[in-house]
C-alpha cells in the first residue's frame, strides 16, 4: 500500500479513487490526494481457506458498482488479492488502461498476480533491471518509490 500511495502524486490532475481491502491497520491512514476511498469488507482471516475466494467474489461485484459510477480510464496497482478482478473488469468491460507495478521486494521472480496480469497489462513496470531482462514486456524505469 505504501508503494501505491507514494505514486498518487503522479496523478495530480486526475480524480484518484482507491479501492482497498478493509484491513484493521488501514483505518487511521489519511489519503489526502485521493478523492474517495472504497474499503472492501474482508470475509476471511488467513486461517479460513474459503474466506479469500468469498472476499474476491463479493468484492468483484462491489468493484463493478464502483466502476459503473466512476468509469475508470486507467487502473494501476502494485498487486494484491483484489488487483486481478479490478484489472479484468477495467480492461475488458470499461476499456481502461491497465498499469501494473511489481512490488519493490520482487527481485528475481514475479508475484502470482504479476504473472497473471503480465499478459494483458498495457504497461508492466518492475523495479529491478534483472526482472525486466527476464520478461520482455516488463519495463524498468528505475525505483519507483
């Protein structure tokens, strides 16, 4: 989340909406340059195996409602459980540009989310040159945070 929030300034002339899972540690964070924050309810903790699919399923419908209201032109993420449904909805239903930024901690391998969105992202950024060298579509533009 810190990586994503550090990049919000790049979109200063845009209306920025944040969709995030409603983690308890996110309650007190201020989002000054974000027009509105949507918090998707968690239906899981990591000890319940079916909780994550339920969260993603219900979250997908909530994102669809948000996207119908705001009609996104671009969606970007540094990856998480909800990035994939957001990218799929945005790309294929709303023709939004999809920008994926692989997490700074990924030095030698892509995350599972990155491996999936790599195929259909409009811009795929990595923060290590070695990753860009291994994946032809990936671009290394330096450290982004």
